[in-house]
C-alpha cells in the first residue's frame, strides 16, 4: 500500500514530508524525483543561518515510516480570507438555472 502511495505522489509531483525510520528524522518539503524498485530519490532544501543547501537523497522504501502531503495552508499574516465574491467575474461559478421542461 505504501509503495503505491509513494508512486502516486511521485507521479503527481507533490511536495511531501517523509519520516525516515532508520534515521529517526523528517525530511520537510521534499519532492520525490525518482522511484525505481525499492529506491526512492528525494530532493529537498535545508536552511542553516545564512546558507541554503539543496540535497538529493536515495533511501530504501523500507526506511520510509510515514509520508505526508500538505493539502492547503492559510497565511497568519494576512487574516483576510478571500471568498467567492472577491474573484473576478470570469472565474466565479454561478449555479445553473433549471432548464424548462417541454
């Protein structure tokens, strides 16, 4: 089951957070860039002080203990949430009126 889910996330290209059991650590905001056999290749970035590093790691499927995908996020800074009426007219979805019966 995990094998299929990881493959699906790889195909969809979503950012994921992966927990590596054998290293007891999380990889945050990573992207699965390759999945072949029992090897998963993950690309991610880390930020330490004034340096950003890009990493690419190959891990065995058996090392993956958990995988998560962020569905949505809301900024804490801008507390005003846009609603449908704030969308441009061309992007608004209007309910269809029932068609008259003949």
